[in-house]
C-alpha cells in the first residue's frame, strides 16, 4: 500500500503545484488586464477633455472683441 502511495505522491504533488501555479498566472493576467483597462479609461478621459478644451477655445475665438475706441466710448457713456 505504501508503495502505491509513494508512486502516486509525486504526480499528485506535481499536479497540485501546477494547478496552483496556473491559478497564480491567471490572477496575474487578470490584474494586468484590469490595469490596462484602467489606463485605457484614463486615455479616453484625457482625449475627451482635449476635445472639450478645443471646442471651448473655438467658441472663445469666435467672440467678437471690442476695439479700444469702442471700449472708451462705452466707458464714457457709462455702459461698461
């Protein structure tokens, strides 16, 4: 009986270690996938912010600016 257990012990231990190692590799891979997804989310947020900033800059560029003469006139009239 002990001979049979001795013969089976090594393959069983190797199988357990192999399964544990595979679980560790799967956990590490899922952690890396999560970190990649977080980084991609940050990149998307940065890109959306850049687009919004450019749109705001475009709107500001389209605002008509008053000349110094118009500003002085408004100041004299008390409308500024």
